[in-house]
DNA sequence: TTCTAATCGAGACGGTACGTCAGGTCTTCTC
DNA sequence: GAGAAGACCTGACGTACCGTCTCGATTAGAA
C-alpha cells in the first residue's frame, strides 16, 4: 500500500469549493462564480483553489459532473423505443433541472473561450450521452428495426440538440409531450425515410 | 423632418468600431473583443463606444447582424421540401461560415450573462429564422401535406437545433449529406407519425 | 497657453496618497506602507496609484522630499565654521527628526533592492546635501583656511556619514554636543593634517 | 552529559542552507534570498529551515558572520596610529569585499523591519568592531597621546560610519588613500581639538 | 456670422478579478 | 526526535478591463 508523504489533501476543501461554486452559479447568476467569490464563500484560500483548479469554470464543471453521477444504462427488458425515450427523456429532464441547467449553460459558455473546459465537457458530458443514444439506435439497425441506411449521427443530433439549444438561448424547455413528440418524429422519420434523391 | 442640432453622429465611427470588433472576435479568439481592444483597433475613443453600445458583445452582435442581411425568403415556385431544404440549408451554411459562426458563438456565450444580448439575439436572429421554417411547415399542414396533429415547434427544434448545438460545443458542422438526411428524416417523421400513446 | 486635453489629474489624489504613505510608514512601522494599505488609507484606487508611482517606496520617498523642501543655503555673513555647523547641524537635525528619519530609513532600505529608488534618493537627497558641505569646504580651501591637500570627499564623508549610520542601525542619534564635537574634530583634523606618509 | 534522544541535527543541513542563502544573496541580488529559494537551492525542506531560523535574513546574517570569523586583535607591538589604521582598514576592506558587502547591505536593510535582526547585527557585528576602535582610542587617551576631553564615541563614528554609509547608498567605497586620509584627519582632529566654544 | 448643441477624443479615476509569489503553519510519513 | 513532503492560509503583488467622469476640440444646424 502506497501511503503518500506529506500532508494529505483535505477532502473538505474540495467539497466546500465545489459546493460554493455551484451555489454561486445557481443563485448568483452566471458571472457570480469567480474564483474570488468562491474562495470567500467556501472559506478557502484562493491559492489553494488555484493549486487544484485552473479556472472557476473548471470548478463549476466539476460540481456539475459530481451532481450527475447516475450511470447511463438502458432499462433492462425495454423495447428500443422505450430505451430511446428513457435516454432522451433523462437528458431532457437533466437539462431542464433548475439545479443542473444553469450550471451547464455556464460551463458551455465558458467552453467557448477555454479549450480545456471544452475538452472536458465533451469527454465527460456530451460524448457519453450521445453514445448511449447512438448505441441504442445502432442496436435497432442491427435488429432490423431501422433501415441500414439510417444516419445514426444525424438522428442523435436531432434527438439531443434541442435541449442544449433551448438552454443556451434562454428558451423554455420542451414539456413532456414535446419530448415524446420529438422522439416519435425522429423514430418514425428514420423508419420511413426513403432514399434522399430518389426518382 | 426635424434634423437635430449639433454635430451629427459619424457613420465612420460606427463602421470602424463594428469592423474592429468583428476582426478581433474572429482572429483574436473569443475574449479578444474587449471594449479597450476595440477602441484601440478602431482608433476610436472608449468614451464614444460606451456612448453608443452597452457592451463589447453588443458590438459583435451588431457586426453579426450587419454581415447577414440577406432577406429570408422562400424561393418562388418551390415545393415544400425544397423550401425547407433551402431554409435549413441556408441556416447550416451560415453557422458553418468561418466569418459568422465564431461571432455567433461569441454572442451566444455572452447572452448567458447579459439579458440585453439575450433579448436582441432572440429577436433579431433566432426568432426570424425559426419563423421562416415554421411558416413553411404550417403552410404544408394547411395544404394537407402534413397531418394536422404535427407539432410544428418540435419539428422546428429538430431542424434548427443541431447547428447551434455543434457550434457551441466545438463540434464539426454537419456536411451537406447530413443536412439533407436531417431534413428528410424530420419531414418523413412528421408525415409518418402516429398517435404517440396509441392502443 | 497649453491646456491639456482629458480630465485633469486630481491634486487631491496625489496629496492623499503621499500623506497616507507617510502616515503608514511613520506609525505603522516599516513594511506597513504597502500599496494596498496606502490605497485603502488614502481612499484611492490601487490602479491609480500604480499609474503614477512604480512602488510603495517611491511614494514614501516623494513624501520625504515633499516634507523637506527647505532650500539648502549658506547663512549670509557666516564664517566657514559657522556655515559648516549650520549645514551639518541641519542634516543631523533632519535625520533625527521623528517625522523624517523613519521615512528615510525606510527608503534607504528599499533602495537596496530597487535601483530606481537608489537613483532618486541619490539625486534628490544625498547629492545636494553632500554638495552643500563640499562647496563650503572647497571655498575654505580657496580662501586658505584649509590646506590645499585637504581631501574634501573624505571630509564630507566623515561629517555626513554618522547620522545615516546610526539611523540605519537603530542607534540613538548624536546629541548637539556630539554634533559640535564631530564638526570640530573634522575641521581641526583637516587643518592639522600632515602628509600621511611622512619621513 | 545526556545525549539527546532521536535523530541529531544534521550539520550538513546547516551548511547547505547557509551557503545557499549566501549564494542567492550574492548573485541573485537582494530579494533573491527568500526562504523558498533557499530551500530549493539547498535541497532542504522549508519546514526544516523554519525550525532553525526565524527568517531568511537571519540565515544570510549567519552566513555573513560565518565568513568573517577572524578575531579582531590589535597587532602586537603596534603604535596607536598603526593599530587604528589596522582596525579601520580591516573594516573598510571587509565592507568593500564583494563577498561580504552585499550580504551586509542585505542584512542592514532587513534589520529595518526586523528587530531580531537588528539586535543580532548590533551585538555580533557592529558592537565588537566599534569596541576594538574605542579601546584603542581610550588606551591612547590613557597614555596621554590624545587629550582627556576626546569624545571617543564621536571619533569612532567618524572612523567607522563612512563605509556603511557608502555601502547602503550604493556609492563606491573609499580607496586606500581615502581610508588613510580619513584615519589621519580624525587622529589629528582629536589631538588638535580645542574647546568647542572658546573665545 | 455667431450661437449652441451635439459628437468625439483624451485621459483620470474607482472598481473587481485576475493569476502569482512569499511567508508562515500544520499534518503526515520516513529515517 | 530530525527531516522531507506537501497542503493550507494570509496578504501583497502588478495587470487587465470595466464603466464613469471631466475636460477640450470639432462640427454643423439654428438664430
């Protein structure tokens, strides 16, 4: 067993910082989660923060990923459509969650000017969620439920883009009926699609 | 017509400022278009800038809207699908345009922390483009090409969200085939949709 | 008449800053006169301070020079010895002054690690005071009161070094009798000096 | 004698630390000898340094005293003037030594804001050197070489202040001839002095 | 023409946050 | 117990932008 030398990192610090960042980002509006403000609220030294995180947004992102640790699994025994609705519905619910959406919006905005955030967001948030939907769709293609020519990436885009789009532009999220309609439309669209430039 | 007394506003100033902001935002990366930098580059006084614009992002937005003044019209004599492809294709092209996309991304990020930008962006960019697509879809419903139960807002979301989504997350834009597939999928999906929770 | 463009510099700011620095350096001990503390005490923005002064020590130096603006003049109609005693006595008095000595000590300490302070201190404080004494001595040589071989620089050193030496090392300053004795010793020494390496 | 329990203090550590401090203070300029830098250069833990020394300046001072361990003795069989010249010349030489002067300047500057350094510097450097000169002068008074009214403290000041003064202000040190002239002037001045306020 | 009201430029000023550096203290493991 | 490693806090540093402010210089219609 390898026990590190020196004083061990305090887990309390990490928690206080991440929680403070989330609190500030949530009820202080975006731009409130500065390193200074986080340090003050968490009662932690700014220096320590800079030692562990490269920016305020990185902290917010960490809090975001912390709060959403539920594994992305397909409900056992579900049909393809049920699985799709589960995945997409969960995503919509998440983005519309008042404790998650604002953080995500914050982080996406920050990712515009911070490649590191962009990468982390992509790797740890976007890609896993796209993958879950994509796998379900590809299984359906393999099972013959969807035609072989189905463009999975495009279908995934159609299914997952709207919540981000509405989030970033400050539009109200789709309600449950809207979500169901979206899934239904894309599902039927994939099945009904004919060759694009046919006779 | 009552022409004001005093020195009239110099149009040269507006142009220099807007151009400088766009240049900075484009090749300096986001965050480069600060008021200070714009003032220096445009060789205009900071005071003057503050007199006419509330923020740097507002200038970038103005430049964005300036550069995209093409009227959003339905090509005369086009079928519904052709019209849809034209509208959606134009939008995708715009967002993928290296002289437009970055500015837009910039402005959307700024809109997160600036309600005024959010409003202006919504009113002058998002809403008109959604409206064009929505009108086409509603016409199709009226003409019996699409079923009456079609949820137009959802269809619009599916059609227009992907480019913004990919733009904000730094993903490569869909290529032409992808765009065509998307339009086709949604169109077919709307036509083929059955009642969501049928027996 | 050249009237500057732009908002004119506020003289109140300069005064408040310089006074605050002096106050802090005097009753807060050395090391108390940081830029932060000065800004807070003077109720002036740190930015503004950095615009006009390169360091806290520069401000203290400015305050020092401000408070000692008395022209260095030889009393009219004085004999050489009287003039010397006046000059040297004034210097001793200044350095022993509780409102001047601590500032000077502060600045000399800072000059060790700041060439700009070193230069300014030299040019605006040390050199003028050495010069006054040197001129008086040289006049005495010219008048035949002192032998031609008198090493003026050495005599100046002997006369002016002690107060700085005692100041820097925290020793009590010489009292009036000590000052008189010093002047007398050096004066007589210069007159009585024989060739250093005689037969 | 009871030898302490536990690991004894490593003399290697002391040497490495002191040497590192001296090296940094000499070729890194003042301000370079921070505790951090010393720890890094000496490859010693900061904690260890803080355990044995109260400040970086204390280390520099220790190095200074280490490097100048020559006993201050009067050359046997010397005349008073020879002894004085020896003492004062040694002091001048020391202060002008490029391996000693900068350290001393450093320490004096630090003593301004650190009473402990001030005390140590006084007790272990200044006082012994003043004492050596004072004893010689007092012996001369006792022997009748100098008048009884000689103010020894003042004479000591005149003899030893100049090198410190020039050191602290960054002035070039006096050359050998200057030193000889200084000693000669003060010696003759002490012998020739008449009552200060005579008729 | 002269007045007058506006624009525009220059620059001072107060703020807030940034990211870094050094000083100290404390905790833990290793020798 | 000495020493190494390193986490942590404090406080100051100097910089970048922000937004406001006070000026003078310029411009062109209105009196």
